[in-house]
C-alpha cells in the first residue's frame, strides 16, 4: 500500500497592493508571497490501486466535501487520469482558516501535484498552475513551491528571494471573509506598483486591506494597538494573521515573548528558494 506524507506549507503576503479592478470583477494586484517552512501535514494513502479515482478526505470539521478545495482539485484531474486508484487524504490542520496564510490553497496545490504523479496525468507545472488558478488565485504559487513576486490576479509569478530570516506569526483568531473585504467600497483600488529596486524596502511593505480590517474588526484593532507599542506588525493577505519580520533571532525571540501575552503566536523560518 502506497503512503506518503507531505508538508503543505503556509505563506504570508509581505506586502499587498491593489492596482485596479478588471471588468470581470477580479482585482489586479502586486504582492510578495513568502512561502514558510511550516504548515499543515497531509498523508496520502492508497485505498485501491484499481478503483474509480475516488478520494476520501479526513481532518476537517463542518466543511462539506464538495466545498473542500482538496476535493475540487482532485476532481479537476480526473479527466486527465490514466490510473484509476482511490486515495484517502488525511490533513492535520495547523494553518487556521480565514487567517490569510493560504491553507486551503496550499492543500489543493499539494493534492494537484501528488495526484498528477500517482494518477499519471502527465501535466506540466504550468498546466497544473492553470488548472489551479481556476480554483484559487493563490494556488499557482504553492504549485511552484517558491516565494515570488506576483501580479495580475496573483497568478503571474516571478520567483524571488526575500530578506525575511525570522518571521513572527500572531494569530488573532478572527475569521475575515475574503469576499467581503475585496468588495468593500472603501478598499483602495488605485495603488502604485513598487519597482524592482523598491521591493526590499520594508517601509513600503503595505497591505491595502489592513486599514479596512482595523476599522471593521474591533478585536483586530485592539490587538494591533496592544502589539504596535513594541512590534512593527503587518497583515498577511486578507486574513487575520499579523506578522513581523526580524533579521536577528534574539530580537525575534524577545518579540515572541511580548506578543505571547496577547495572542497565540509562533516563530517560523522562510522556505529558502533555489533561484533559477
């Protein structure tokens, strides 16, 4: 029986700028995806070698199978499958839902990559990314497995390395609706893109969703006010996770001890790219 475990990594958006909005409603943006060396654990276990491309998903509470991105990812590969094996997929969730860390997208990306191999679909990485982009804008960067500068709706990627040696994650525990925050009338949709030379300037790492989150979620505002006395906190994506970046481990550990007074938090390292 084939069994394999994979790390389904989280991401943070070091910065996120909304450049405009297309006629189809999608937003054009510029963002820096930093992939983390931390995330969910996924166990793939073959149930039947000769089945009907069925998957059984475990590890989720209150989420219908049809709404799970893992299921939708697997379903999208069935037309390409040349092997009909059935799989059990067990997810140990460490990435909070609605936290702006890409947990669902990462799970879907790992499923696409795994089943592409074991169902012998024969799809290239670019083809997988095209399929993934129809399921979620963050999925292509997880399929690539590399931190990147993203444009378009988040699916046009340029692999990059960012100077983020130590990253403090602070979990507010608030669920923020991506759809509602994107549709908010006060969202700035006319931001200016950063040049290549400006990307390393942390002072320019803004998130256009951050003011809206602070103004519309009182608990997020309270936590921000508590933390910002000692920590330069930022917001990841359109979720509720705050983060801070440090060059020095000692400074990061000091910040961790402070932040731990107010919320669940942890110190993580970035995944190191091999730039090609």
